[in-house]
């Protein structure tokens, strides 16, 4: 079996595809669908402001603490089990796309103080007690949560009412604008 692609190799491939461009100046860098897949994140990512590492085999978020300007991070379709490793971007990250992973516990999500958008559909969150940790995100406006066991365990209308009640700042839930009653 082939060795996994490293971040350095992925950067080199990107630079070969974009001659004359500096990856540090790129608005949007995607390392999705690498073959062989990326398994580990590292400090080579330090120059980026927007990065996609979707559809790889990454198990842990790592090597991004130096990404002080990172605003959007896409880690969908990997093997990630927790929010650990995001501490270094807690003051800058505005969007986290982390659907289709294996996240069951929300521990560590509270560091994302500027997070506005969290797409985490099709993970493993089962309990309201874990969902409630999203209340620690003061800027959260847009949440995608379909496909989690908690969502799947109830009727859609009940889910929406309960989620909106628990997260009063939401403007969009599961792709639809949040409509509140006048009394809310």
C-alpha cells in the first residue's frame, strides 16, 4: 500500500498546478481527494486563510495553531472524532465544515468564539447534553446537524423547535432560515 500524502506534498502539487502563484496569497486552497489520502495535518498549513482537507483519512485536527488568519476550514468526510486541536484558531475561525466524521462529544467546541457557521451533519452526536455545548458559541448563526443520531431520534418539527429553543441566536438551521414566533 502507498504511503499517505503529506501536507508538504499536497502543497507542492498545488504549486505545480498553479505556477507563479504563492499558496500564502491564495484565497482558497483545497487538498481534498488526495491520492493517496492525507492522514495527518501539520504546520505546513501555516500560511493559509481558507483550507479544505475534505475527503481524506485525517483522524486528528493538528498543526493549525499557527494559522492565525484561518477563517474557513473544511474537514468533511474524514475520520475525525473530536474538536481537539482547534484551540489555535479559536479567535479567527468563522466557518467549520466537519460533516461526515465520527464526532460524538462536543468537548472543545467552546474555543471557537468567532464561529458563525458549523456544518456537522452526519456525525455521531446522540445527546442533548452534548448539543447544549453549542450554547458556548456566541456568534453561531448557521448550523447543519441532520444525520446525527440526536436529529434522527425525533420528528423533524420537534427537532427544529427544540434546537431553536436551545440556540436562540441561530438564523439558519439545517439549510433553512429560522422563523421564530413573536413571543420567542
